[in-house]
């Protein structure tokens, strides 16, 4: 996905690209060590309890950062939750394996501890399930 404007997604860094923009495959596996997913079951549990004024990611963001974050959430929503979109994106970038972690918004620090524990359990279970479907492509962090 390539966009213009303040929130651009460009070609994968430090790679040679074919004429169609696809990254060329290397002889050794390419591992993306910093990728996120969203686990909808965790969000369902915690969403109505999140106090965004206590979440540093939102609290300290200026108007431009908030606009870019909102646009990125819209642009990447499918990739954050759906295998086909993520695998297609990984293949286009010649990424063999991703180490995934929950999206920062799924760290429910501002939520009551009992609700957060349920949400975190759902996120952890969701990540395990996500990785188990394609264990040759996804590794969970933390394990």
C-alpha cells in the first residue's frame, strides 16, 4: 500500500526492488522483528473502559500526530487483523517471518486491573491462535 501526503508508505528500506516495486528475495530468510496485530476479542472486553486521557500515546500527541495515527489505523486495519492482507503485504516486501506483538493500543494500562487482566488474556490467546495458523510465518512476542 503506497500513499502520498504526510502518512506515506514507501518501498522497504535497504532493498533492491523489481520494476513493479516488489522487493527482491534474498537467499536467506528475511525476518521483520517489529510488527503488530490487533486482537478484536481483547478490544471488545476493554474498549468501553479505556480512559484515553491516561494513555500517553494519545495524551501527549499533538493534532498532526493524532491525524496521522487515525489515518494509519484506517489504512492498516485490514492488515492488523486479517491473514490474507498481511501475508500479501509480507510477500510484496519479501518478508518471510514476522515477530508480532499486540498493537500499543492493546496495552490496557488505564483500565481497571480485573478488566485489563481479562482483556490481556484474550489478547495473549488471540496472538497464540494467530501464530499457530501460520507457524512458519509468524512468531509471537513475547513468547
